[in-house]
């Protein structure tokens, strides 16, 4: 992807429209400008990290042992992958025990989202304005259950 002359012209015309107040500024707190990273996506990222570590160790083992016959058992160590997955579920900021006191508590726990955590805000950067309830949150996000 390369910027073309048309892209630059449209960027400049949009900036001029913003200065002349012909176009509204994007609201950063609007839900259409936010993205939810699901557990599956985060687990997939961790899985990719584990697979890349495993590939690196396999390459190192193959370089150390020149001219030998390799079997998959000699090269592959699944502990690197399982350690990454276990650390994701065990030590992640977003990992919690399921609230199983009643079915409604389970549903609210499963629907809870957070702006904090990896790829999100930190407690120091999460000021009042970021955590305030925006009008697009009504009916979609629970202001009590969502930190």
C-alpha cells in the first residue's frame, strides 16, 4: 500500500474542512471508533508467540546437531507452547475465575469487557474522561459491570 497523489489531496481537503468547521471531528469515545479484542483473538496472539518460540528452538536444535537423523520427538518440545498458554490464563490481567453463584452472574461475567489490560489502557492513563459513560454506551455496555 502506497500513498498516492489522490490520497494526499483528500487528506489536505479533509483537514481544510475540519479547520473551516464543515466536518465534525471524530469522537474518540464513540463505540463505532472502538474495537473489542475477544478472548479468541488474544489467545490466538499468544498461540502465535508460543509457536514462534517453538520454531526458534527447533531451528537452534537443528543447527547444533549437524548431519544427524532427526525425529519429531527429538526436535519438538511442547512445553514452550503450553507455558505460554498457561501464563496467558494464569497471570494475564484479564484472566478471572468464573462467577458461578447463579446463572445470571455467569452471563454478566461472560459479557464483561475492560478497557484495561494488554493492548488497552493502563491504570495511570485511564482518567475520568476515558472511563466516563458515553451516550453510545447506553443499552450496549453496562456502566456498573464494565471497569
